[in-house]
C-alpha cells in the first residue's frame, strides 16, 4: 500500500493554485472552491493508498472537487440568492462523471496552455491592494503555494490560529467586497505588490534559515518563494522586476551551504568557503538576470540582483557595488539602503569616511545591523571602547540568535584584547 | 454589486464657493463625474453633505437616546458626501473612487450588503 502523502503534497504545492483558479471560475466563488479542493485532498488521502495514485493526479483532484462544488450548489439552490448568483454553473449542466484513471476533464485539457495564467491570476488576487500585507502573504502561501495553515504558521513563526484567522478574513473580504479573480487593469502596480510579497516570503525563509529551531520548514519557505517567483516571472515576461527578484533569490540561496559553520554560527560573506556555493544555481541566476536586464526597465529588484551577482564573483568590485547602491537609493530611498551603501564605501574609501556616513544615517537606533556596522567600523578606526558598546547594543537588538551570538562574540573579543 | 463611496475630507481645505474663481470648473468636474457614472450605467445615487458644523448626532445607549451637537466622531476629516454605485467588482469600484475629482481627501469604498434573496 503506497503512501499518498508525498504525491498529494506535490499536487497541492505545484498544481493547487491552478486547480483553485479553475474551480473558482467554474463555481464562481473562491471560498466554495477552496473548501471543495480541501475535501478532494482528503478524499485522495483516503482513497489513493488503496486504489493507487491516479496517473493524472491533478485531474483526479479537480474532478472530485468540481463534483463536490456542483453538488453543494445544487443543494444550496433552495436558497434563492445562491441560485441566482450561480445559475450559470447549473445551466451548463456539468457532467457528473466519476473520476477514473486517465479521466482528464475537458477544462484541464483546454486550459493547459494557460496553466501559467491560472496560477498567475490567483497570485495576483492574493496580492490585491485591498488586502493587508499580512493577509497577502498568508493567502499567497495558502492559495497559490498550497501550503497548509500549519506549515505557514511554522515557517513564519506565528501561531496557527493567527494564520487561520488571516486566511479566513481575507477570503471573506474577497467574497464580500467582490474582489475579482482577473488580470487587473493596473497590472504593473499589482506585479509590484506580488514581487514585494514574494520577496518578503523569501526573506522570511532565507534570513532565519539554519539559525533557529524551524530551520527546515523555513528553508522550504525560501524554496516555495523561489518556485512561486519563477512561476510569476514566467507568466509575466514583460515585468523584468519579477525575473530580477528570482535572480536575487537564486544568488542568495546558492550560498546557503556556506552561510553557517559546523557549529551553527553565521559566516560572513567574505569569510565563506566559495567551494560550497551552488554554481549551477548561480549560473541560472546570471542567465535570468541577463534576460531581465535586456528588457531595459531597471528596477530595485534587478539592482539588488546585480549587487548579489557582484558578490558571487571571485574579486568583488566594491566601487561598482557603491554605484549600484546609488542607483538603488535613487529608486527606493531609505536608511537601510543608505547603510548598505556606507558598508560598501568602507571597502572603497576606507573605514573613516564610511563611519562618518553610517553615523549620519537617521532612524536606525533600533536596528541591530546599524549598531553592528558602527561596531565594525569603529573597531577598524581604532575606537575600541565605542566599538564594544555598539556590538553590545547590536547583540541586544538582534532577533535572530545566530546574529546575536555573532555580535556578542565580536564584543567579547574586543574586551579580551583591551 | 453595489458599493458606497464615502468621501472623507479635511474641511479646513476649502473648495471654491459660488462666485469664486474656479468655481465653475470645480462644479463641472463633479457634474461630469456624475454624468460619467450615469453613462456607464453605474450610478445609483449621490449627494454632497453640508459641512460637519451642521451635524447633529443622536446616540442610542442603555435604552435611551441623547441628542448632541456635532458629528459622531471628532475627527480631522469629515464625511463630505457619497456616491452609491453599482458595478461588477471591487476593482471597478476602486477605479471610480480614483476618478473622483477630490483634490485632497480619502474615499472609503464599502460593499453594500446584498439584499436579494434574504
């Protein structure tokens, strides 16, 4: 008896978004479609171990879910409102065929060319500006990514009821406020939100990866972000920022094995063992970034990818990185970008001008990396006492245990040598 | 479905009065907007309200009512008017809200509770 678990998880993650979009079109209601899809997964979990996994598992799930949905609509037809709203589904008289091996439904065949489009519409719906950022993130993972609320909770380090509530509220708003499952007229703006949401998901998975108890699930989160970004970049080839984000994610992920030493400590970029970088992933990143840049619509994600790309070279050209940060600052001004620029300046002009630049950046008093930069640059300028204070503050403020440990150790080393 | 566009603005930002320069232009932008709604088959109703200084609030609490001078909440911005429109999706409603000829202010877009079938 085969376990249906892995096959089901794969269908949910890779095909779930497309199935949900198709079902929503068919049934006219996202919430109903989502409920039916969940029920179909449950049916599969119960039946596949005995019956075997169908050859076209996604089609099987689709047919079961659609039949359930049509059944429910028929049952609810007693309620006049529902019947009116959904009459087009009933009128089309969906054939109630039992799913069978190879029983691919016509919708799936007809729409095979638009598979990317289905998933894209769903991702764009999840990123509708009428939803809060938290809701956009949870919905994108739940509906487009096919993750369970339990998986989302574990990977974002928030309680499961919170995730559930966000998803339920967002689905309610989509229905009550009439948010459409459609390619929006303001596609540029929506694609930008989508990139922000996917970038956030990737960061959540990547930054904390290998440094906390949920390391494994968080690594999966980063991979999930890469898979969703790849799908979005594919479906929106005219939006090179999505490709830029994808390249950025690949460059970061390629360094994964080298980021943490055998004791679980964070290894700084300059000290990493480059032999452990994933060269295939880096090459893929360069290819994707090259195509994105060819479109000549430079944006902040592409510039960040250029910076990450520069860091994968054997000899980092810091002057070039400073220029990239200047471009980034002109596109998205902000203290964090200014801080990154100042750190690059240290490599070009030396620690003193960089320190002056870091000290001038306002509004980062509660940001651990600002204090870490102060600590590092003051140390390099010979002001060891002030450096120690800055590292202590950085350790206090760091949320990530590996980053806190790193700051403590730097402070400690200074104290011992004083 | 129906959406209410609640037009909220800061009353200290003055709009032109009859006789002021630019008044005609100001008014024609609004009547054009209303006409566009009508032409699109989206118009249900719409009114401008007199300023919040003319508001009176009747508050129900603990089984009795009190009448108080002023709007229901002391906010910097006040409800200045509304449109009730009928369009297919929130995106269409947001688009109409974007097109409102308000110089400064906010438009709260709220779906109206559906009444058919209940």
